[in-house]
C-alpha cells in the first residue's frame, strides 16, 4: 500500500512512523545483543577474525529473516487476545505498543551494558504480557488481556530450550570424544594461530547456521510486533488479509460450513458452533470484505479469530473422540480462517531484516567476552564451540517449525555451560548465577515495567469496549448466493501460509 497517497491522516501517519522507528530500534538492539552469541565461538577459537565474523553473521541474520517462515510472528501477534488491540482505541493502542517496546529495549540495553547474555525474546514476550495484563486490570476484567493458552505454550518453550541446550551440548561433546579422536579438536587455541582448516570449516558452518536460525526466529518476533502496530493503527488496511478475494472468501466459507456439519453430531459443540456461525455471517454479509469499512473489517477479524480460537480449543480437548477425517475437516477450517487474518506485508520483512542485520555489526564485544571467557574456568575449545552452536542451531530451527519463540542467547550460553560441565572444565559460578538470574528476572521485570508504563500513560482511557455491531442480514449476500467451490483446490491444501505476505 502507499502510505503517502492521502488515505491516511497526517496525525496517524506520524504516530505510525514513531512506532515503526521504535520497533525497528528494538530489532537493531536485538541484533547486537543476541547475535554476539553466534560469533563468540568462532572468535574465541580464532576461526575467524572478529570483524569478518560479525559482518558475516549480520548478512546471515538478514538472509534468515528474508527466508524464514511466519509461524513465530503469528504466535507473537496472538499472545494478546483476539480483539484487544482493535477495541481499546487508537490512542490507547499506540501507548500499549510504545510501553511494551520501551520496556523490552530498556532491559536489552541494561543487560548488554553489564555484559549479561539475557534474552531479547524473553524481554519482548514479557513486555507484551505486561501490557495485556495491565489492560485487563484497568478495564475491570483481570486476566482477560492475555491469551493464557498461547502464553503458557510460549513460556514452556522459553523454559525448556536452555535446559535442552545444556544437556544436548554436553552429550554431543561426549559423543564427539568417543567418535572423533583427533586431539587437536579438544585443545585450546594456541595463541593467535588459527585452527586446522577442517576445524575452521566446522565452526564457520555452525556460526552460519546459528546466525541464519537466529535471523529466522528473532526476525519473526519483530515482524509480529510490527504487524500488531499496523493492525492497531491501520485496521482498514491490515485487519484482514489484503489477498482475501471473493473466491478465497467462498473457499473459507465452505471450510467453515464443513466444520459445522461435523460439529452438529456432537452435543457438547454448541458453543463452538455458535462462534463458527457468527464468523460465517460476518464473512458473507454484505459486499466483499476488502470493500467494507474499517469498522466492518475489524468486526470480521474479531469474529474469525474468536471462531478459530474456539475451534482450536475444541479439537485440543476432544481430539481423542474425533475420527481422522473429522479432525482433518476441523483443522482445514482452522487453517482457512487463519488465512483470513494471518499475513505479513513484504515491506515489513525487508525492514526487519535490514534492522537486524545492521544491528548485528555493532556493539557485540561485551556479550562475546562473557560467553567466551566467563562461563567456564578454561578457554573454549574447538569441540565445545562446535557442539554448543550445533545444538543451538538445531533447537532454533525446530522451534521455527513449531511456531515457538526461543532464546538464542540462553540456548547457546547454556550449551557452552553444558560442554564445560561435560568436559569437567569447571564453571565460573558467579557468571552462571548472573545469567540464570537474568533468565529468571526478565519476564517479571519486563511485565512490571511495560504494565506500569501503560497504566501510567493510558489508564484514564481504558474502558470496556462495546461489542461489534450486530450483523445485518441482507436479502442478497453476494458471497452467500454463489456456489461455493471445494475448500481445498485440487492438489493443494489451504494452509496458514497460503497467503502469507502482501503482494
């Protein structure tokens, strides 16, 4: 879309510019804060010179954002309840976004200043939960401002991934010792002498893999954050997928009707069916969705997200009682509805990639020194660096596939600690304690800071939002009267990423 064609009021455009600048600033800080972990091993094993390693990592982060998926981005968007950002009002929505961004940035800069490998992912997610919880308290509905199912899923991934990194990296090092018996692999670097070419190649590849996977996972968090901003400030343009043509809307309606047919045979599915019926009415009532007003698009988004959430809960709760064909029909409806609201504008991907890539090339030294020198009592060996980075890369890539945000910082630093423990090299207790303390404190501190900022700035504005206007039945709803094609075109499923980016 063209932001300068006069369709957006100058005031809104200015607010949008401020929010985007701060969001991209978060990604810039994330670049030099988190990516230092990816280059620490190649720098401390003398495999690459610091300047070369940092620039290469920055390029790989940029490519990782451009080639990554969108599942993690949508996970960030859905941490807040389906229509919270749409219904609290534009000014309060702006203050919400600014509060969570400032909270995450302040924590990142503070931990970077003290050389602590803290997690940008923790900081962002804690900040989002903080403003959501504060909003619910201010509106008199405690707990309603957070999607707790998604928050629990995200919290578990952030909790388990560092433990996985510690154990897996230690086991991998022991396995390498049993299989690869070349003693050079387990020695400390000899002064400034670079390691043998084959060791340098291994470490170069693991550094590349961690940088790519970091760009993919952490870049998606920035993408999700900017989409939250766009949905809140420009609902007419971003509340629903701009690729939602009448033909695709018909396919979604057909998938929803098929799901309702399945649910009709279950007496305990009446509430879920009611949510689907409301979404169906919103989708088919009136002219094609992309020609409707901003308020009508917001209503469509809210009803579709509510129906998708209700159907997901039903499938999760009653999955054992469903046949394979019934589960397939219901999951197809889920994915079809997600395609109505889950999309990413191409320019957002490019902007985040550039901010993260540039940020990687500055400010990296403080974190590198901590990872390379202060976790273990001995210097990092080639094998330890390779094991820690290989585990981090695989963990982050797996999280990408599952749509879960994880911390590159904590996975890699815990992997280094795991290799030190497995090698019986000893750990520097004070550093490990400080890293663990930062890990524990990040979520509550960022929640407190973002929630307090939001309460102080937007408290007087928060009020219960009125429900969306009722759907008016029309005699001739153009989409309802057309013959609906199969929800799945021949040879192709409707999936979440069927229309992932604005064209």
